[in-house]
C-alpha cells in the first residue's frame, strides 16, 4: 500500500507472481490496480486481508470456475 503525494488515495497492486501474469479470480491479466481512499485500511496487513477475502470470494464466480475447468481439461477440438 502506497500513498501518493497530494492524493487522497492509496495504491494497491495485486499481481500473480508465479507464474507471472497468470490469471487471478479478479483479473485475467494477473494484475489489478486499486485506489482505495487513504485511511480505508489502517495497515498494510489489513489491506492484504481485504484482498485475500476478495480473492476467496471471487473464486466462486462462474467465469473463474469456467477458466479453472478449461485449464484442467483442455478442449481437444
């Protein structure tokens, strides 16, 4: 979490590390940039916990489930 000079927002970056750029439940590119209002999270640990909760919540969405299924069983045609 990083606050930018003169901004009333912090910057959070979510990215897949290994493999780099691998899709995540919240982004097909493996990267997501968020700009929460400064002070929305009291600490970096609190922000990380919110991101983990968001990822866990998103695992159940239909689009992500379809991606996982297709990744596990590639189409032969």
